[in-house]
C-alpha cells in the first residue's frame, strides 16, 4: 500500500507530460473520436496521449493500439479513420488560399478517408506517401491498407465470401473526349474518365460534343458518338469455357461503332445488340449504328422479341402514335456481316452495305448508305483505329481470398492515382482497386479486396454521436496494459 502511495507522484507528472500539446507546431486538425489508446509524437518532443477534441499538428506521428481505432479531422474538412495497429504521420496540412497542400504518410496499418477542400481546390496537392507507393487524391473517398503478413488473407476468408460473387470489371474507357457518365444497376450515377471501369448492368452515356471508346475484356470495342446511350445488359467472357461466353448490349440512342472480340468468335449466337427497332445478331464483325430523328425515343419501350399478350396489345394500339415518319435506325457494315432480326424475319447485311429500319413494326430494307449528316458519326473514330493501353486489363485478384503483403488501395467514390516505386501509375475511379507489392510493383485489381469491401472498422463519416455512444455501450474500450502507456517511436 505504501509503495503505491509513493508511485502516484511519479505517474501523474508522466501522464500529464504525455498529454501536453506541441506548442511550437502548426495545428493541422483535431481528434474526432478514439476507441482505445491513441498517441501522438513530434520528432524531438515527448509523446502524448490523445483524446477527442485535442489538436493535431504538422509533423506529428499518430499510433493506434491493437484493439482500437481513431477518427481524425484535418483543417480542410478531411476525415480519416485510423485502423488498429496503425502508424500515420501528418507531414503537412496547409489550408492557406492559393497554397493549399496536404502531405501525409502511412507507415503501418491502414485508414479509411473522405477528403476535404484541398483535394477539390488543388488536384494533385493531396498525397499520401507509403514505403512502396504514393497515393494522389482528387476529391474522393478511399481506403488504404498496408498488409505486412497474412492478416489481410485471414480477414478475406473471415468474410465468408469469395471475389467470384463480387462485381467484376468487364470493360474500361479506353479514350474519352468531352464528358461521359455511367448509371449502375442500383441507379447510382458516376462520371467517367479515361481508364474508368465498366461493369455489367451499366448504362453508359456521352454528352454533347463528346465521344468515348469502350474496350471490353474479350477485346471487343465500342465507340459512342455524342449524345449516345447504351447499356451492358450481359457480358461474360470465359475463354476456357467457350459455351458460357455471352454478351448482350442495348443500344438506346445516338450512334455506336462496334467491333466484336473473342465472344463473337467463340460463341457467335450469344453476341447480340438490342436496338429500339430490332435485334442484331453478330457474326464476327465491325459496323455502325445510328439513330436518326426520334428512333431512340419512339420504340424503345417495345422489344420485338416480346411475344406476350400485353406486349402485342400495346404494340397494336400504340403503333400509330410511335411509328412516326422521319425517324429510324441505320446499320452500316464495314467488316464481316450482321443479321437484323425483326418481327417476321431476318435480313443479312454484309460488308459495304447499309440497312434502314423505320420502326419496330416495319421490316428492314437495304439503302444506298447513311444520310450525309450521320456518315461521319460526329467525328467519333472507328474503335479498331484506337490504340488501347496495355495496362487497361492488367487486373489481377485471387478468388480464393489470398491477399499477399503489399499496399492495397480501393476507391469508394472519386478519383485516386497510385504510383509505385516502379514508376507505374494506375488511375482508379469509383469501385476500383490496385495493389503495390513490397517491391513497389503496381497492379490494377479486377475487384475490391474483400477485407476492404467488408471492413468492419467504421467509415469516418459514419461516426456520429449515436455511433460513438453505441461503441461505448458495447464496452469495447481497451483494458490492457497498452491503455496506460505512451507509445514511443
């Protein structure tokens, strides 16, 4: 008892010393929440224990314990959840107008982030350095994790899921001029950029005075002219199982230039393009589709392959309304041949020929060519004339759940660049991920790693007062020796 009484005067000054802020350092933000122990230390100064509301400073290194996490708020509004066992350094945060800059360092562990105004006002001025790569942020929400051993593989397996069940990249934007966007199967819209991922069920759209070239993983390609929309209904490429290959695209409006790839060669009957007026069967080919007038609006609701009583009745009663003169679709073949399937028959269109389909109720006819105003497709290039970057489909990933050591970066929203020590740079958009191994070699991933997609550590924007109370109520605070010690670097 006497020994404990004599220790108290020694312990209290030490704890107070650990809690003192670095008075000479520039303030960079503050602590938003802690579960367990969080310590901070500036080089040459004693460490301190950090809690909610305490200031953070430039040059300060933060550490979380093995069973805790912390949410920090930077002065520009950025918020980050530091995962357990994380060492994170705030090199510099400058919010002065015209000089905005943020340089951070991930030394160990990982974080989940939503960035503030620095990354929006001055793109490429928000960076995170690691031992193997540099992460550049352009206004986004993303996760970064340094996996040192088998911990990430174990977390993958603990999710009870496999990557096979997750959304996979089936195409990418190979070239973009102007603006384009995608609407996914859940009606979420996202802007597109060169290199952006395309998934099944995506509806892709180009703006006015714009065009985009989409490269698919079977080497098929589609050029979208201005004000064009088409949807990837199905796209499954399995070179080892040719009979399971399948592709179905829905042309909605505008103009498309398409050349088929491996699916069209390995399983021709399973590559189809639906249009507002007919269905096109592909026979290994290249062709243009152009919607003149209102053909994309008049008949888009009526699929000629639907043979239900309701569909036939709607077609019968509404045909006079939708079959307007001056509208229609043109299909011009410049390589191979296509088969236009319509109600009552088929029309084969070979190289050099052009077909015209007035509406879903009229048979296609061969014509001399496309109208002059459609021939150039608004300057959109033929997709076979566009050079495709080799790294577009350099994606990898282990469906069995293995996650070898390295840096993993995944994007929830926005744009991120990852440049490894090898100098290779990968641009990531929403729903994309990349890995940099311990040798600094960068590789795009085909899907977001399971340990990141199903991370149980809260997102920084989710840490409301209600969430804080819930964490405290569950009694998850640390109770080991680590809670009473300052962590020294």
